[in-house]
C-alpha cells in the first residue's frame, strides 16, 4: 500500500480539508500517480487516527473534484486524468497555445439601467448592495494607503499589483482548491474585461470557434460575438454540459460554469468533469471556467474548481462582483503561463492596467480576514433568504419546480404546466415584480422545448418581502396560464 504522507495539524481543525489538500498536493507533485489504489476509508482512518467520517468526507470531495475515482469492487484510485501535466504519461508537458477566457455568467440578462424601479426586484445577477461593508472597506483602504510606497502610484504593472495577486493565489488555493501562483494571475476590471481581452487573443491566435453552454446568460453573447468569434451552443442537462455533444463540434475552447451552471443551477457531475478534462487534452483545447458565484454554497461542501485538476488546460475567472459589488470592477484570471504573458502584454498595449488603490485595498481586506468574515455573514443571510423564497414559491405557486437551490443567489423556477412565460412576466410587472424569463437564455433550437421558467434573484430583499413577492407571483401565474 502506498505510503501517503498526509501530515495533519490536529490543532488547526478541518481534518477532512487537510486530508483532501494532502492528496491534491501528492497528485500535483507526481508522487501519487494515476491508477494508484488508495486505502479504504476505514483503513486510512485507522492509520491517521481520525474518525472514518472524516476520511469519507475527504474522499467524496476529491471524487467530486475529479482527483479520485471509486468503482464497486475496485476501491478508490487516483483518477486517470489527475496528473500534473496534460501530456501522455512520461512525456514532457507542452505549453498550451494561447486561448481566451469567460464572462459574468450570473450577470443580469439586460443592460443595467434598462429597467424602471419596481416594488419587488427579483432580477438575477446582483448581490445585496446594501450589505456592502463600507466601514471595513474604508478601513482597509486607509491601511493600504498608509503603507503604499510612492512608486506604487506610478503606472501600474499591467498584470496587477503583486500584493493582490499573491493574496488571491493563497485565497483561491484555500477556498477553491485552485493550483496557481502570483505569476499565473492577471488582475482585470471584472470578468467581462478578462473575457473580452482573452477572446481577442484567441482570435488573433487563429481560433475561430468558442463553445458556450445552452442555456446561458444572454448578456455575455453580444460581447463575445463582437470579437468576431463564432459561437456554438452545447446542451446542458442534469449533469452539466454534454461533453459528447461538445466533442462533435470543431471547437477547441469552451466556456463553462461548472460549480453552479447559469441559469439552471446544475453542478457539473464528477464523470462529466473527468470527460471535459479529457476532451481538452485530446483536442489540445482550453476550458474557460467562470466561477461567478461559487463562494455561496449552502447545503454541501464547495466543489473544487476545474482549474485545480489541470491548471495548464483551464483558465479560472472570478471577481468580487457577487461577493461585494459589481461597481468595484475587480476581477482576475488564473491562466497558464504562456497565456498570462500574452495577457499582460495585451493590457500594456491597450489600457495600461487596473487602478492601483482598489487593488491594494482588496489585498488588505483579504490579508486582514475581512473578506472571509464578510462572505460568512453573507452566506448566512443568503441562505435564510433562499429558504424563505423557495418555501414561499412552493406554497404560493403550486406546480412550480424550483432548481439551483444549493448555491448562488438565484433560483431557476420552472412554471406550472400550461403557463405562458411572457404573460406571467407581464402580469408580474403590473403587480410590481421584476422577474427574468428563461426563454431568451436558451438557443432558438432548444427554447421551444424548454419548460417555461423564471430566473429569480433573491439577494436584495429581506425574507418578508420575498414571501410577499412569491404571493404576488402566484397570482400572476394563476392568471397567466394559456387560455
């Protein structure tokens, strides 16, 4: 049996997370190779002097992330795709060709400001803006300013302030199981900026096709099409993106939302995660991972990002737009080194980089623990609001089916049979509700077959107002059936 070398700091707690981190490190270093059979959960628990439940939790987490594979009669093994490079076993890793990156999937499907004020705003894509931590952010900004050297006020590093890239590398490794470092991270003005820049680099490198999920956020599509790239839509089902359908296209780059598919809320299954990584390696392709709201997960442990499984085949994009506020315009891209260098050069030649002071403020907020504390508080708040809205919909909209409840800040609600989506939206608007329909998010070929649905954001309203909104929505649904 392999000597696993899994040191534990028992005083630090979170033993399952420590065990999972030890396995990831072993796989990435090449010490634990594909096919290695692991001890049973009972045997490993005995060896480590922990409860069996701790080991089971670690194994389940790693299986969900694609690092392990479990088969009846064969035990648990290191997954065939979980190796540190993207080349055949024993062959040297080759640099990935330049490719692009994702966009704000969870963003509202219309241009901001296009809607008039309403009594109950359930439009998806925005966090609770009233909860922005103004005092703590200001304190972090003051601390950052006091420590900021004069030379930092010159034109910035186009890759972003090193102090922020270093803090993000640690944060993403700890919270999202990413495998990155400051040199792989480029700071951008939100995910949309990263996506636009990287798509243009992709086009310049000869890639003419980008695969996107079906359904997806309609807000991102015009931005992508403006780059001149051709989009192909790939169906999403109950396990996430259909990798077999993706393989039948000529795309070598795909944009996905694996942690919480937008808008359906589906989590990419372990099998699909493995097949998607295999597709990228076989196709010499790139996966663009939009991690738009992965910090908000309520009913189970977060699923680690795809980038942590193969950092040379996956670009991880994120921002503070859902965690803090979209107006901050701070995002990041964790990219393979060759692409990081090209992205830095692109920033140098186009916009000279991201404003410095917000970067140092966010770095201080991360370093001081304020960001983690804010996220913990918002998870509790959003979970309570999610529960209130989901229960109220079940009570006031009989026959509706609620999806995507385990994470994020929106629900995907399939309307009862016989409802007309547009009529429900129009009647809801007359009652003072702003809601988004799902039909525009589906391709023209799949929209006629998709059940009428609404995408409801719940971050900005308290529980009482959410319950009232669901009651009004029930009335709109009752009068919005096809006649």
